[in-house]
C-alpha cells in the first residue's frame, strides 16, 4: 500500500523470519526444535498475531519449519540450510523461462549524482554516479507495472548499460554478464515505502491513492548492496512477477 517512509523500512513479518532463520543458522535452534508460538512471537515483536501467523506460514512454505497440528511449529528436520531470502542457493533458483519471456519497455536511462536517500542505501558517498533505469511492463498498451532500478556506476563494466539487453533480462542476470561485481543474493520486501524520487508519470493517468510497491535488493558475496529495484503497480498483479524453480 502507499506508504511514505525511510529507505530502511523492513516489514515486521520479514524481521520475524530473519530472526528465526538467524537462530537456526547459529545453531541455537536445531532440527526438530520447537519455535516460539504465534502468541509468543507477537509479544516478542510487539505485532499482531496475524503478522506472526504470516511470518510462520511463509517459513512453512519455504520449507524452513514444519507445523504439527495441536503441537506447534518445529525446525524442519529435512532441510539442509535455511535460505529464505537467498535465491542463488543450491536448492532454489529464479526461473530462466520468465527471464526470456517477460519483456520490459526501457522508458528511461540516466546517469546522475545520487542524493543521500539513494547513496545511503548503497553505503557510497553522496553525489557518486548512479544509474537509474525505468522499465515498463504493459498490458493492452497500458502500463501494468513499472520497475525503477538503481545501480552505482562503479558496479558496471566501463560504466555502460546495454539498453537492448535490459528489455528481456532480470537485473541480476544483467549484472552477472555485465557487472564489475557479481550478484550473490536477492531479498524481496513487500509493502515497501513510496520513495520521493520515483517519477510516477510512467504509470499513466489516474494514479490511485493506494499503490502496490515491492523492493528487490541485490547483494554481492560480501553482503554489499549493488542494485535495487522498486516495482510499482496500480493493481496487485494476479500473475507472479518472479518465479522460483527447484535447482
């Protein structure tokens, strides 16, 4: 939903998921261990039980935990490594079919001096050069959703962008081929804030008060953010904008 906030916003249910996964990664929670109940999680994070339930349900879908009716939720005894947000793991990958079949119209590419709101996300100095790529996916010639992507110029070979390659590639695929640093992990955040620097005119006329927004952050092996995309749509799409398949 439309929400103006700072760029460090992370949904509460994602914080809950990251907390549980960190406990598993550290060994504090082991295979078969019971995790806190929804009521306990709600109290721990000062959230509603609905939010706690959302976090648990997604962890079940990811295969991180199992739910046993009448007993509670337990660390999945069949899982190997919890990788809820790492889509470049050995177990999960992004579908290459969508990368080929989905087409974006590249509406705008510009190189500009990054304001603090953008440079702070990348951990670079203010006014360093950053690319903005605006890509539009249309349905019956009307904008369906718009991707606003930001990449520091130093993360690209020779500070160049190939427009024709951007129309039919995910950004992480593009960086694999043309980046000076390679992507290692993706995190996707739902219900992201509406950033002041986004030009909403690409969405066409009659922009509603409520917009659906999600962020896709791309990191390298060191954990540094090397690109992020804010995807904005007037109406929540009924088809997935990204697909996952088993490796």
